[in-house]
C-alpha cells in the first residue's frame, strides 16, 4: 500500500511537468496541487459522521417493533428521551419480559395526556383485562377514549362498552356502541351484547336485533378475512337462537350464509339440518347432515350430524337405512376413538407441541390445497378445537416463544463463534504505519500547494483547468484512501482486537448460560402443555364414548321397535 | 403437640392435595411466565450488546453502507415487496407484512440493507412492487449512483407519490 501511494505521488510532479511543457506558449501553467489537505481533513469528519439522529432512531425502532424485533428496537432507541421513544420502548419491554417497567412507562405517558397518551392508556386497559383487573381497566379507559383517534378510538370505545356490559349496564353499553363507527370493533361489541341478551331474555328478539346490527357493521370492516370470520360467528349465533325459539325459517336464512371453509361450518350444517327437520323436511335435513359428516369428528356438530342421519331415515320411515346409518356412525366413532388414542400416545411420546402443533402444519408440495385440506385433517381439527380455550392459547404460545428464542440463541451462538474465529485469524502486522503516513502527508502538502498555484493561473474553462480539476479529484481519492488505511491500522491494533474479543467472549458465556436456562424452562412449559392437551383429548374421548353409547341405544331401540312390529304382525290373524 | 399436628395434617391432607391440584396450574403457570420473562430480559440485553459488536466488526465505519427505506405519502402506494441490487448483484429483498406497511405509513424507517463497499462509484438498483393509488399493480425499477467515500455512507430510499398520484416515485437521499 505504501509503495503504491508513493508511486502515485511520484507520478504527480511528472504529470505537472508534462502539462507545463505542453502549455509553454501560455502564461506558465505548471500543475500545482491545491492545498486541500487541511480542507479535506476538516470536511471529512462531517462527511463520515452519518450516525442516525434521535428522530431517525425512533423511526427505525418503530419498524423494528412492527418486524417483531423488540431487542433491535431497544438497540435503536438507546437512551432516547421523547414521548414516541418512551412509548416504543415500553412496547419493546412488554415483549422482552419487562412488564412492570413497561406499565410504569405507559402510566407516565397516559398521565401526561400528550402524544401517545391514548395509545398508552389503551395498552394499560388491555394489560389490566388480561390480568382480570377490571378496576385498573376502568381507571384508564376514559383517557384511552378521550386521547385516541381513528381505529384506536373505536377499540377503546369497544372496551368501554365491554366494561359496562360486564358490570351489568347493558343499556349504557348499547348507548356506547351506538356512537361507534361501523367496523370490526362495533360489530364485536354488538355480538357480545347479543350473548348477554340471549342469557337473560326468554324472547330472543333483542339478541337477534343486536346480531343483525353486528352483521351490518361487520360488513364495513376493512380487513376481509377478519370480517368473514366475525360474520360467520354472528350468523351461527343467530341461527342457533332462531332454532331454539323454533323460528326455523329465520334460522335457515342465517345458517345457509355461513361459508363452508369456516371452522364453524360443521356446526352450522348440523343446525341447518335441525332447522329443516323442524319444518319436517327430512330430505333437506339429511342433505345438510351428510355434508357435515365430511368434516372431522373433532369439530363441534360433526358427531351429532352422524346421529342425525339415522334419525332422519327413522323419521322418514326407512328403518332399514336408519339401522345402517346408526351402524356406520358407531363404526366412525369407534375409529375416532382409536385415532384419539393414537394421538394421545403420540403426545405422551413426542410431546404435545410436536405431536399436535407442528405436525398439523402442511409440509408437502400441495400447499395450494391448504384451505380445503385444513378442515378435513383430524390433527388440525383437534388443534383448532383445543386452541379455543384461552389457557391452551397461552400454553402453546409459551412453548412457541421458547422455541423461537432457542433458534435465535443458536443462531447468535453460531455468529459469535465465527466472529471470534475471524478475530483470531485477523493478522495485522500490529506495527504502526505512522511513519509512512507522515511521510505521505508531507509529500501531499507539497503537491497540493503546487496544484493551488497552477489553478490560480489557469483560466476558467480551459483544457488546463479541466486537467487540474481531474488531478484535484485524484488527490481527494488519495486522501480518502489514506484515511481508510489509518482507520484499518487503528482497527487492527492489538488493543482494539482484545476489546472486541473480550466483549464477544462475554456474550458467548452469557449465551451458553441463557441456553441452559431456556432448556429447563422449555421442559416445564412443555410439561404443562402436555398435561393440558391430554386432559383435552381425554375429554374428547369421553364425549365420543358418550355419543357411541347413544348410537348403540338408538340401534337397540330400533331393533326393539322392529321386533315388536314383527311380533304384532305375526300375532294378527 | 407434634402428634396433634400429625393428626391434623393426616385428617386434612385430602383437602390440601385438592387445593394444591386446583391452585397449582395457576401458581406454576404464573411462576413459569415470570421465569420466562426473566430469561427474555437477559436475552434481550445480550442481543443489544451483540448488535453493537456486530456493527463494529462486520461493518467497519470506513466501508459501511446502510440503505434505509421510508414512505413519504401513505396513500400513494401500498408497498408489497422491494428488491435491492448493488452493482448488478442482488443484495436483499423484503416482503412486507400488514404491520410493517402500517408502521411505514406512520413514519417508520426500515433498515433495508447494511453491508460493505469500497470507496468509489457504485450502482444501486431498487425494484418495488405494490399497488398504486388507482389499484393497479405496479413493478418499478430505479437506478441510482452511489458514491462511497471514506466513513459511513447512509442513504435513504423514499417512496413518494408520483406525478398525478398514479405511479409512485423513488428518491435517494444521503444522510448528512
């Protein structure tokens, strides 16, 4: 590097002399180097210092949070001190195990009543409701409503209505909901209100009106998947209420709109069949139940649909087919019991997370059939049914989080190993380049002065001025390369390497310690999940056993009826 | 006294076991969550330390180039994905989630790429895919010249509303 730099500097005077000879007829124009050294040295730090500003770091942190990288967000935020930074920091703390610090920060921001106050108050409401602390939620709900805007305000109003509903103030909740804009939150509020009305009222009219309003408001949701799921729930609820009040025509109007790719489809089809049966249209009822039988028995409604087929044939007078239908149902239930037993054995052997959660994912190439296959796979069906319970969601979430953390720690451990090896392999001579660089600086100063002198004499726009300009650029590049070399020399110094190695070794030790803790925690979390899963599957097995008993009773009744009918006919003259 | 205590325990142990069975999932669940939180805290601290060391080691200041991305006009364009090439070599591509799009619309900045380049002139090619204001799907490519000087170079790609709000435009700004 030193030789090349010196060579370039040696060339400069030669170039200057050549230019001087070529322009002998003009006022003596020799190439003098502009004294840019001091100027460049003064300017370079300004160019080099492009560290993000506090505002930029806050914006970078916001994206990191959206990208599910809370540690990276905390790295960007550093010690930044603004309402936005505090709010982002609190959100990152929530995701990295610092819940108490996060709550304190949210309280400070909410109490200040300024920027992000509404968001912070809403976060406090949700945290309080998660912890079943309605009193704490009520303390912050007004701030959340008053300081929020847009969808956040709608969400805050939903929680206000929900708190009123839980306190038994359904009229007040209804008034709050009536002031909301159309969309998901308002629809969800009316759905919850309808659930309360259906529990307290004998007449389902109020509940059905709420559900109709919810259906209209759900159509205004900008998220189509969420809107479709909520609408299916509303339609099913309305259909069941109508069935219970024996308004079968109304029930059919709701139930036939439930989409068949929904998790609720088997239940909707079963009730659809019940509604048809209520109108004595057993043919249509059996068509609905026949479609429901295609779904896994894990789904609510599917087992009842099997029994429904037998009942339908029975009511229609086809006793032979009724017997066959009941026998087919009995066979299906026995087969499902075997599947459940196999699943429970897999859970005991491999753990619930592996046997139920990860194995429910599709690994084959026919991913584009995922939607139609999802609901027919028993494992996925049991997983969806299991995940309806909040406790199950928490338990699975714990194991999934620890699984992700484990992979992240493995990756970091791998990276740190590479960094340490790189540092060990990095061989800088360690000798100082100061002497060579000083020599270079001296020569550069001389050449720069000569360029300046020549530039002063060259007329603007002339070919000589153009050549001088190009030489000035060359000088700039030389200076930049000199700086690069100085920095590399500094980086390669034993002191810097030692400091980096020390930091990396500390990180590596820390990672090993965290990996051991993680293994122990994961074992505990998986044990909890396994217990919950086995309890659930055993419950399902008992339900199938009960349904099997009912089927066998139906078969017994049927054969008893046939036997008595046969005896009567045999006894008649 | 001890015999009396033993009798009390002996009589009441079924109740104790029952209470433990009912309470234990909550107690153990809560203590497990507490321990997981403690682990998450320590891992986060380690991660932040490592980010600093990574930046110092992998991307030394003299060769560091960082490319950021932001959206100036939230209504002009729904960003689906972006691809970045440097000197005709693919550098990075990113597919955006709804949350990331929302964050960008609210003013967030994404660190799209961090790498090393020697001093001199380089070509930066950015291709963006998404939906324009008129609901048409758009794939646009822009080429920029990047001049790498000594020290860090940080540039920001800004997606702006194009003329007449139809097609979006890309601008490259250098951080000073």
